[in-house]
C-alpha cells in the first residue's frame, strides 16, 4: 500500500470510530484498521439461532431529547448520525438483600426521583435535590473542560463547586450533603457502571452519570449498539475514509520518538498521526519497538490498574417477557445494601452482584414473536478471576453461568431455565480475545483517587510520550462507557485538527 494517510486509527471501538469521523469531518484522510470483522468493539451485537443479542449496552448516558439534547446527541448531530433512540421509563430497579435491604424501583425525572426517594427514605428529598443541583454545576465544569486545555485560574474562579466535586469522592460528597444512608445506597446503585468503589470515584464523575440517566433518561438505539457502530462506519466512508476489517495492526512505527505509521497485513502503511484505540499496555508492550517505548510511559501504565473483568450470560428464551412475568428492563441485584461491600465482593467468585436486562421490556419487538432475551452481567477483580486455572475454565465458567441464572430466578421469583433456547457465556477470556484489553476489561484503568478524570484531562499533554501518537478509549482520559469514549474520540480529533492547522500537513 503506497498511499500515505493523514491519520491511521488502530481499532474501531467507540472512541476509534469517533476520532476517525471527527478527523474525516475536518478534511483529513483517514484509515481505520480493525482486527475483528465488524465495527464497534464492545458496541456490537451477535446472532445465535433466531436471536440477535446486544453485546454490551445496558443504557446510554447523555443522549437526551431533541428539545433537551445531551452531549451524545449534540455530538451525533454534529457528526450527522441519525439514530432511532428509544428511552427507558424507569431508571432502574434495585434489590439489596440483608437487614438494611430494599427493593426500589426508581423513576426518571429529577422531581419524580426525589419524590420516590422521599417515600422510601423520609427526610432525603432536600439532599437528593442538592445532589442534582450540584450535577448542573458539574455539567458546566465538564463543558468548560471540553473546550480545550483548561486554565486552572478559570477553574478556580468560575467552577469552584465543580472543583470541589472532582476532588472529593462520591461517598464524601453524599455525606456532606447530609443524605440519609439508605438514600445514599440507592443513589450509589450505578457504581458498577464506573467499576470503581464509591470511596475512590470522584463525585463529579459519578453524579454526572447519575444525573444524565435520571434527568435525560437512559437511551438505547432501537437496533442495538450495532446500529450506532454502523452509523459511524457509513459516515466515515461517506467522507472518503477507509475501514479495513479482519486487519490487526501488528506494529506502530515510531522513529526518534515520533509515530509515522503502522504495520498491518505484513505491510507498512504511513501516516502523520496514529490514533490508538488499543491500550497503552498493548501499544508500548507489544506494538512499538522496545527502544522506542519511553520509560515514563511504561512506569505510568504499571502504576495504573486495569478495571474490573466482566462475566455475562446472554439468554434467548422461548417465552415472552409477559409470559415469564418480567416487568423491568434493568434490575440490579445486590448482596447487602453497602456499595463498598458490593464492590469488595468482586474480589471473590462466590458473592457477586448482578445486573439483569430484558431488552423486550424496553423494545418489545427486539426478539422474534413469542420470545424474549435477557442478559445478566457480573464483575470480578483480576485476582478473583485469577483463581480459575485453564484446566478448570470450562467447568467454572458453566457453573458460574448456572449460578447467575439460579440467583436471578430465586431473587426475582421468575422461572427461566425451562425456557432457554439459546445460551451464550462471555467470561473474561472471551472479552480479552475479542477486545484485546488486559484481562478482557472493557473499562480501561480504574479511576483511582490519584488518577481521576480531571487529573487525566489536565495531564493529558504531559502524558503524550510519543509524538503524533494519541491514545483513545476506555483506558483514556474520560474512562469507560459509551458517552465517555465517544467524547474522548471527538476530543482527540479536535486536538489533531488543531495541530494540523497550526503546523500544516506534512
Ligand atoms: C457486557 C458489557 C456491558 C457494558 N454496558 C455498558 C453500558 O450499559 N453503558 C455504557 O456506557 N458502557 C457500557 N459498557 C462499556 C463500554 O462498552 C466500553 O467502555 C466502551 O465501548 C469501550 O470503547 P473503546 O473505544 O475503549 O473500545 P473497545 O470496545 O475496547 O474497542 C477497541 C477496538 O480496538 C480493536 N483493536 C484492539 N487492538 C487492535 C489491533 N492491534 N489492531 C486492530 N484493532 C485492534 C478491538 O478489536 C476493538 O474492536 C459495557 C461493556 C460490556 C463489555
């Protein structure tokens, strides 16, 4: 391949696609190389028998409506992507066992949410409303960050509450707001979506996610997340961008500390900028020549911890959700009410929580007539999953799936086993094979106290150890999730376009 590109994107996950479309819209030539046969990474679907399963998306944050668009909708409209959005009426149902337990179904809409919380936990309303007020200030802070390199003086003078929220944990801020413990626990239901304990994740990050689900409602593309990835693919190609599937990048070419191309299919392909939707661990550990891997980059990746590993069971059932008695799209099932205990329980394979989703409750015709689908997800720490030896893998994987299904039946009082027509189990190695992430985590590095979103955004430039090489994705500045990875890709595209307009094309 003799052609040289302005930008080559390694990997067509959410962030890679978003970066590719962003630079293509800015007039740059772009080539996306993806090792799998379809776009999207986690954002995909797969077919077994007569069912098409959503692979990952429980719910998308920050979509909003046409009248009150969230950041994802605004970005998609800038990108010219037209998605058939569906919305969930309720935010979630959560069932926590134990003496402090509860079974709560929380509605969307800030005032309805606060009313229901007041009913469940008398005396909680003011603190709940204060948390949502804070969320509005947090949102302004994030909007400011999205405008480019933030100026600390402006942050201090105009976004004080935001700074407070980014420098304190969710636990600290909910305590400071005087929220009763039970209400705090219900507010913290979403913690698995960020995969970090609520004593570590900053309030700004956590609360902006909660706010976006409650205020703007959880959104789903009608045709599963594959619809999103295909819309990106089409838009990139319409602008002359190229995408090649089944094409793993085996090298990122770097000389004198500057990236200048990649090797794929045995050929070197040259470019001005490389955008890596693979992890820094993969890039510096396997794709870049050792002598071109700066020590600082290796030290930083060693200091960071890959986030939780996923285990998901996908079920195709030969009964409708009504016949089975399933009423909720999204149910969180916890052992105990304390979110930190729930998080720590992930260190063992025995006491896990579960999130169960029945897509038919949100999109009734998402499976053939007379059927329904459920997917049940849990998480483990790397150490917990490390207990499983290759010899025991199959047995442990099947036993885990069986346990999750039995727990679902027991906790919800719904029988599903007799109606299973298709079952697919994705264990951490399944995700690792498909995504090429450490241990298979789809969540990037855990957002620790020293390594939160604001710190990452502020130090992004000083963490670029190789010239002309950008990293995007869940392991990047904004962490995991669809909305974060789309935003991360878009911000990378803006940076490249700014660099090109300053320095000109090579
Ligand atoms: C079961 C599950 C449920 C989830 N639920 C939600 C949810 O409800 N809401 C939400 O917002 N988020 C959810 N997430 C998280 C979300 O899906 C991810 O955080 C996000 O999609 C990650 O995007 P990414 O850009 O980092 O790319 P990834 O999805 O990690 O994709 C990276 C791509 O790069 C490719 N690649 C890697 N190396 C190479 C190479 N050398 N050459 C070529 N290609 C390469 C991979 O094949 C892959 O396609 C969930 C994830 C899972 C797995």
